[in-house]
C-alpha cells in the first residue's frame, strides 16, 4: 500500500490519473490543499481553449494557402482540433456533473 506522500507524487506526475483529490482527503478541510496538489499543468493541446486556438490558426493558414493540397491538409487539421476541443468540453462537463452529484 502506498503512503499518502507517494500517492500525491503519483497524482502530480501522471497526467493520466483519473482519481480526484476527494478520493484521498481524510476530511473536508484537506480538500483545498489536495486539489492544489492534484492540479496538472496542461499542455495547450490538452485544453479546450488551446484546441480552439489551434483550429483557428489552421483555418487562417488554410485560407492563405496557395495549393489545394496544403489547404485540404490544414482544413482537416482544423477539423481535428475542433473535434478534440469538443470532446474535451464534453468530458469536462461530464466530470463537473459527477463532481456536483457526488
């Protein structure tokens, strides 16, 4: 069994960890401190806004392209970033709904 400090380190270093701070809190007073510890600094491509920015940039570049292939490639990239942003938005809404119902 892991100690609490080992668990904190695991939560801070593994972006794929799905557990929340509430899972490890011994009392309600521990929650704010644990939530700060479990915050992961996300890369821009792992945020809704970051995906939207990348999609907009790809659309702008596609409009400025002088070749059909380049335009199609960037339009597909923009569509993929938009879809990723939509997926992250749905996941975030789902996580928030679970948090409020728990």
